[in-house]
């Protein structure tokens, strides 16, 4: 694993540098293909007023722009902290090959971030969650799904 | 719930219109404060080459820009389909008040989307997941967390 360590060190370096510069929380991530760094991401929730601007999402979005694709099957992600559920979802949608992480979700909870709480919320039934969720107009909603199924020449993804 | 229905109908309308126009899958979402629509979002994964550009993420990002904040405590989200784990995470980070949804994750799976699969992946232990995850350099990673804790005048979020 020695050859992997410089990549993790770069993710950690970013996490501290960008946090100290006021962009957001102490989180950095990079997308790597082979031995090449494709994109560098960091938490910029505060500077961008964007709650989705976590390090992993930032790195994935930048890597997709750099490679002109919405899938990163040949790439690996190095992140200074275990991804939160939002970022883990993004990792699956981007179809990354492997994820290396430094801190854990429990480490993040210990310094005041909600990652672990959100993991708990996702696993419990909808009607037990802290943010109430309610189904509305399911029959009407299905019309768009039917239209998707019937669409010709569509790009499945 | 009658007064909620026009908002859901708008989310559904967006889901179909933008999908037919080729932006991405059949998903739409709006952020509402009181009786006012703050932002309209739709899946634009294909047109933006951005795997994170789901309807809910798109609507949340636009609403945060419109209101100049990274938190939406006074807002509700209407989405044409139950949020995937990425979007559910984004909803928690944005601290939305309530979520209304049309289709379910099972409906999404039935037309070929991975939402349900990703829910399953998130709930299983890290070492059982389809995308391998491995911890690396945890001691080094903690230095940035310590620096965050020691940072003066920081904005907790």
C-alpha cells in the first residue's frame, strides 16, 4: 500500500489547507486514474453556500468535467474522511472503482459533523425519520416514469 | 393535503418535460417556502456530465443560491420520486423541514435506476460492499480534524 500513501497525503493536505482558508470543514478528496490525479476536491460548503459541496462531490464533479463523462469506472477516490451517505451515493452513481479513506464517520461525529446521524436516519423506516417524509400523488408521478420507458433512443445510465 | 398537490404536480411536470428534452432521467423537484417556489430542479446528469446532478441536489443548490444560505430550515421539498441516498443526505445537510415524494425507490428500480441497490449498499458493512473501501493513514488524517477543533472563530455548521 506504500504507493497509495502519497495520494492519501494529498487528500489530507487539501483538507487542512482549504479548511484553514475558510472554504468549509476539514475534508479533502482526490480522484486518481492510474498514477494521475484527475481532480482535487475539498469541502466548500461555507464559501459556496452549497450544502452539497463536500470534498468527494466536489472531486467527482470536477473529474467528470475533466474527463467529459458522468462515470468514473477507471478511477479511484482518496478522501480524508469516510464518505457521508450523500457522498457515498455520489460514489456509487459515478461508479468509482475503489475508495480509500482516512478518518471514520465516528471521527467526524466526534468533531461535530452529522455523518453518523445521517447514516442512522437512512437505515430506519421513512415514518421514523427526523425529517418527515410523505408520499403524494403517486399515480400522477408514474406518468413520467412511463414516458421514460416509452422514450425511444434514450441513453440508459 | 389538497393545497400541497399543485406543488407536487409542478415537480412531476418538470420531471417529464426535462427528461423529454434530454437533460437526464425522469426526475423533478422543487423547493418551497410558505406558498412560494424558491427553486426548480431536475435531473441533468446527461446534459451536464455530472452524476450528482439529481433533481433534489439541483433544486437544493439553486435554492441555496437564491436565498444566499447553505441551510433551508424554513423550506419544504417536493420531489417526483423518493430521494436516493445521495439526495437524502443532501436533504439532511440542507436541513429541510419536510419532504413530499411521488414515486418510490422501488418504482425507480423497476425502470432501471439504482436507488434501491444503493440503499442496500449503505446499510451493509463497509467490507461487504460492491465498491471496495479501505482505510489508509488514519493517524495523519486526524491532524486536519485537530486543526479544525483548534481553529478560532470558526463557523460551525
